[in-house]
């Protein structure tokens, strides 16, 4: 009987974004022929994560690792996807369910980002790194870590993080900070796994900023379904199978109180933003 890998993406209104996650899932399946691989989503797309888990059971998998196809350890990876695991354990008590880390700040992913920046001619230019904003302080801090580590690859005169929503600085604010620091030309990279409405919006914001200021913004894109990411996913699966998942809980808002987030400490998995219900599909 094969082991199973359930890859869980958030879901997207962008068909291109959904297709890119499906392409990454196919790459993972091709690299792990000994495993049954399924892709499920938390919302907006079929199949839901719970239905995809059921498909793996139907394929004979009795040991299934659930891996978030997400970069940041924010609420989806810390609460929603673990809730999928708890739901699966309840519905399939004879199946061994393990949970893996999200992709996170991995050297291989940083190397892909570096390649994207170099390919568009952005090496050495002032660098704007845009991450998905979240209410999870630890995940937002990781965006600053990504920005600094990418700067070690590309050697810009300065690097400025920004966020596509939920927190500050926003993309327009990040661009203005780059201008205030003296950028006459800059490169922007989205710390995103796939395209989607937010990536499209930031591209529009780049163009509007350039038209208004005359400062050229090179768009280095985002990670995308790069084969170099497959090894990270399989590493996360191997950790889950061995029970060797290591996470940092020292500054997690589910473990320690932050201003305005005190009620989150000790919150049950899935509370507040659970995507388990099929009604979230639409």
C-alpha cells in the first residue's frame, strides 16, 4: 500500500494560480512514484482538502502526510490545515495522519528567487520584496528575514520589505520608501508561491508608481512551480513521516500574547477561520 501525500493550497480565484499549484503537485508526484499524491484546497477551488484526503484513502494510503503548500507559518498553516488533519483523524481513525511544515524560508526557495531577480536584470538594484500580509506577527517577521537573505544573494544598495495586504508597509508605501532612499531604478520580487489576484494587483501598483515618478520597477515575478521547490516539499513529507517536524513556537501568537491578539492564545485549531466546510468553496 502506498504512503500518501496531501498537498494543501489555499485556493485562488485565478485559474492561472490554481494551475500552477496543480503543476507543482504533478512535479511532486513525479519525484515520489512510491507515494500517492493529491492536491486539495482550503477554499475557492475543488477538491477541498478533506475530499482530497478521502481520495488518498480510496487509493489505499494508510499513512498520509499533510503538507501545506504555503510559504509562511501564518493562520492557514498553523490553524486551518491542522484542523484538516484533526478532521481526517476523526473520520478515518484507522489511517495514520502526520502533519508537515510549510515551505518556509528555505535556501532552495531563496535560490529560485535569486534566479528570478537575476534573469530580469535586477541583481545589484535596490530591492523591494513583497510578501503576503497576515495578522500573525511571526509570519510578518519572516518576510523581513526573506528580504535580508535575498539581499545577501543580490547585493542591492538597500532592501525594503512590503506586504500585499493586512499589515504595513503596503506595496505603494514600500515603493515610496524606496524612492525616499534614493532609488532611481529598482527590482521587485513577490515572495509568493503562485500567481493570483494579489500578484496582479501589485503589478498594477508597480506600473502606476513608475508612471507617476518615472522610476523604473523591474518585475522579477514570484517563485512559481519551479522544480527546485519539489525537494523542499519532499523534505517536509519526510519530516512528517519520521515525526521530526521542528517548529518555532517562541513567538507564535497562538502560544504567546501580542497586543490585540490576546484571545488567540490557546485557541482551538480552525477557530475563527476554518475552511473545513464545503460551503467555503464558493
